[in-house]
């Protein structure tokens, strides 16, 4: 089991970046067609808020690994749904590029947090994530 530790600066950075991304995504989905409200836009909104909840919860757990893995899974599903929205021409090229960059940055921060947690385990290899 990983030792108890307070949320570090990278954890806070991920929270701040994802908070901004969630607000940006919620604003983006407001402008999508109403006919997609119960399929595409709700899924984008729920995944974005779910990731925010997971990141917040992970910061207060002794062993945040399961919560971070869940956040990573949601992030991957969000990538696919945003790609679908882009291919359906619901997002402009610039909007999709912005979303991809934000999700890639969140993924790097999330991966770093997961690797840091693995490195804190006794006898764990920090490259084995």
C-alpha cells in the first residue's frame, strides 16, 4: 500500500487544468445541436465532470491508483467521443485541435501522477506503469 501523502503540486496542477478544460467543454457542448443533447453532449459533459470528480477524490486517498485509472479510462472515452463529434462536423478543426491538446496535457499529468504513486510503493519499479 502506498504511504499516506498530501496532494502534491502536480496533483493540484492537474486539478486546475482539468477544471479549466471542463468549463471549456461545457461551454462548447452548449452550442451543439439540441438533437444531440441526450446522446453526444450529455456524454461529453458527464465524462468531463466525472474526470474532475475522480481527480478531486484521488487527491484525498492514501492509494489513489484505482481512482486515477478510472479517470484515465474516462479521458480515453472522451477522446473518442470528441473525435466522433469532429468527424460529424460538430466541432471546427480549431475546436478539435484545442480539445486534443487539452486532453493530451491532462493525460500526461495523470500519467505522471500514476507513475509517482507506483514509485512510492516499496520495491516498485517507477517505469512499470
